[in-house]
C-alpha cells in the first residue's frame, strides 16, 4: 500500500512533472522565475490553490456532477448527469480560491503581494491547476487520491519553478552572449532542465 | 431540454452564491486598511485614466501622490482647482499655479491652400498615408487631415475641418499628449494655453520650395520677428517660431501683417 502511494508521489513530482514533462503552467514558470524569493511565494500560492482546488472539485465532481440524477422539475423528469458543466464549475472554484489567496496575501505579506504582481491573479488561468482538476475528473479518482495527486502535482510545479529560479539567478552573473541574453537563454535552460527530468522516466512503470 | 437548462443554471447560480460568500467572508477577515486619503485624491484627479502621467492610471497616480513620490503637477490633465484640492487633502502647498497646456497642430495648410500633388486612394489614416513618399500632399511637413490624431484623442478635442485640416479645440484639450505620438508628421506640440498666437507652419524648407506647394506657409520673411520685442519670435532656419517662454502679444498678428497669414491667433484658426 505504501509502495503504491510512493509510486504516485514520485511519479507526479519527478517523472511526469507538470511543468517539465507535461508542459503545463509554463506562463508562471517563465514569468515569476527571475528571482528566488517571489518564486518561492508563487510556489506556496500554487500549492495552496492546487491542493484545495483538487479537494473541492473532486467533491463536486463525485457528489454533484458525476451522479446519475433523476429529478422531477416542473412536471418533466430530468435523467442523466451534469458532467458537461465541469469546465465551468472548476474554473469558478479555482478563480474563487485565487481570490481568497490574493486577499489573504495582501493582508499577510504585502511585499510578496506586490512582487507576484499580475501573476497572482493569473494562477486562475494557470493551466497546471485546471489540468490537475480535469485529470482527476476524467480518471475518476477518489477524494484522497485526487488530493494527493493535486498536492504532489503542485509540489512538482514548485520544484521546477524553484530550480529554474535558482538557475536564472546564477545566469544573471554568467557571461551570456549578447544574442542569447534574457528570455533566449532562459528558454534554453528550461529545455535542458526538461531533458534532465527525462532521466527520471525509468523510476516508475 | 428545458429541465436540463433549469438544472444547469440552478447549479451554477448556487455555486456562484456559495463561492461569493466564501470570498466575501475572506475579504472581511483579511481586510486591509487603506490610507483614506488615496480615495480622496483619486476623486480630485480627473479620472480619465489617460496615462498622461506615465503611470498605469489615476488610481496608481493617487497612490504615488499620497506616498509622496509624485505631485499633482505630474498629471497634465489636472486643473489648478484639482491640484489645489489635492494639496489641501495632503496638507501641502501647490507652490506655483499650474499653467494649463494645450495641444496645437502647427500647420494651416488645408486641402484648399496646400494641394495634394498625387491622388491617394488608400486607407484613410495618416500613418498609412505616409508610407508612400510621405503622403500625397506637396508639402512633406503638412497635415494630411485623415484624423489619426482625432482618433487617438480620448477627449474628442480634435476636429478635422471640411477642408481636411486637424484643429485642436483648446477648451476640450487636457494636454494628455496622446495626439503628439499619433501624428506621423510630428506637427502637434503642447504649448501654454495663455499663448494665443502661433506660426502655423512646421516646414523647414526654403521659401521657394514651400511657396510652390502651400499658399499659407511661413516663408521666413522675418516681418513678425522685426515687429515683436526681442526674443519673442525666434528664427529656426527658414521658419519663424513663437518663443513659448517669452510669448508675443496677440496684436502681433495685425502689427506684423504676415504675408502668407500663417501667423494667426488660435481663435481665428
């Protein structure tokens, strides 16, 4: 049993890393990785949003959307389920969670709030979060499974983001050819990092 | 079908209410006390969000003013009334009165006086029109009259006359400077509103060249320079210009008798 959970955990953090293997959430990965401090803050926010979004959307999916309904409404009887509403419902859940994080951060850590800037509300459209909850829904995972999946996926996102931010801080000191400065070398670094993560592919089946 | 719609809408509405409640409660719990002066300063600012100050909008400027990083004078739109109101809120003095600037199009060559030398049937936009040999007008420094500046103006202060000339209505202009960047010929300048007389020509060419293409160009005869006080009018190459630091009186128009009538009052323009 423990082995099974370990496989899931390592699988999603290292082998199928959301950013470096599945290429989800590239926008904040490139946007907030210039300095380590904001990158850690962003990671914290994403971990919070992604884990909570997984829990809430899993509950909504299994108990409201993916239930065979048979409800009489105004004389008609509705039969079927509401799975087709999943995208709409999930995005609403994610957006409200981001709002809550934003309000809390504004109060608890104003410097971090201004350092994250526009990337904080942009977690709403971070495809890693949306991808995570949609994967949970399509794979029909249980509540605990989706929670672990969401938490580990966000840990993997944070790992990639923090590694990349540290690399970029080092890159600022390095002598980079003029034509490669800035985003160009950052994208090449991201590519090499992704290739490095391919090395983990033998860890799980 | 009907019950499906009712059920979907009902579910989404219920979710919206619940999530909204969640956010509302969080907003209460994590309420951030803002400096109340920011709101007051924001009210005193024009609220056009034109970006003339270089910041992202009036709210940003209000924050910067309260933080002491900027002054109300940074806002080109703000009247002296507004500025003194802001300084009242902050408990500081404005210093000097803010002189309002207005934009002005320094060209009076409309389609009657400055003829086009070739036909132009392209897009009615100055920036497109200059792509081929700087536009169809004979004068390469003349207003094309397609109204790119008028479109850029957020306050509808620029009118294109029937004869195809852009004219700024100074009472509507708030000197945000958007038109200055819009004009591909660089004919628009910000000048103090108190100056009522201008040389409506921007061409640096020699007089014979200008005369061929425009009846109302400045031919550099220096009549206005001679009739004005020292330094009130300046010659820049073949072009007379008003010295906006030491402007001549409006009577100079009659006194000098500009032969091409390109020295005009703003009101007669």
